[in-house]
C-alpha cells in the first residue's frame, strides 16, 4: 500500500523510501501522515527528520536545505587538503551543518587512526580530537537545525550573512573554510525539482544571475580569515568551475578544480599563501 502510494506520486525509489518511512513512523497514523507528506512532494529527509551524510545521521528540519550526497566529495577533498587534524573548521551557508560536521568528525577520527561510522556518537570524537568547529547561515530555520547537529560536537553556530556573524578571534586562523553557497542561476530555479523549489528556502537555491554571486563575496572575504595555507572549498557546476577558479586566483588563492565522475560533483578550492 505504501509503496503503491509512493509510486503513484512519482517516487523513483519507492521501495527504499517505504522502508525508511515504515521504520520511522511510530504508529500507523503517523506513518500515514508521513506518506501523505512525501506523496505531496516534500523531501523524504524533511519528512523523516534526518539524512544520512558522509557516514553520519544529521537532523533535517522542514524548510531546511537537504544535504546532497554529491557534497560528500567536498568533504573528502577538505580532509585531503586540511593542514592539521586540529584545524579550525568553518562552514558558511551551512544549512543543516552537515558538511562542516562531517569534515570535523573525519579529521578528529583520522587523528585517532579510527574509521568514521554512522553512529551519531561519532561527533564526540570532535571534542576529543581538538577540532574547533564553527558554522553560520542567514536562514533562522537552518541555524536552529545546525545547532542540533553541531552543538553535540562542541561546535558553534551563528546567524548572519557569510563572515559577518563570526567572532573576530577566528581571523587568520581558519584551516578549512567551507562555503557551500547556492550556485544555481536565478533563471534556472524554475527548472529545479519541485521538492527543492517548494520545500527548501529560496536563499539556499538562488546563486544570482550567473550562480556565482554569493561565492564571489565569499572569496573576496576569505583572505582575511584563512590561516596561512588554509583552504577555501566551494561547490559549483562543471561549467562554472573555470570562472570560479579565476575568481579565486584573482583573490590571491592557489585555485584548483576537483571533479568526481561517479557523483558528478565539482569542487573548486583555493589555498591561502603559506606566509603573508
């Protein structure tokens, strides 16, 4: 019955989603309500209240941008380029806070020689590993959600635009700076899947005329906040990558484009000079 309702609503992975919904609903009535929400187009992660991301289960509240699996590639690149296992990690435009949290957990676990697992208790390793985690978002709903995810790891979440709400003590100290800002051009929002358009905040989707408006601002401000050798990481489409790398290079960062054929992810990184 549940599978049939989901199939009728156009859910491609109806069987898998039905199993997740059945394991989450506490009663037949709750399950029925959840299936109704999903059939009406609400993202599965918002319906069940969580998403699996980079080996962690993160809270996802209604209206908050759902972390995409392709962004796990950015996490892998960040861990590869991180200077030290006790780096300061900052996640701007953080949404649920999933990316910064995943990087911090993996850095802390790498310091202990342990593998990351799907147990939310893994966030305790961030405290033990000495990773300092901060995140920020302009959307109040995202800030509240990120605090549920980042708080248990000893992290801090701020409300505000890009660098504006960060404490001044972070200037010149950030080793890993993530800015997973929206990069969809305004005119292409209408062509996105309805579950994104209708159930995620527009500010989490709209990247301006060419999709790079917010990312340009992030690059312009990054130099003052990055530690020597610190790295800025952003996600773009394949067609935007060269332009984004040029922006980073013009700002004095050593730019590189990273692509993952399996997920289709494109990440552009900019490393600050070792000495200023």
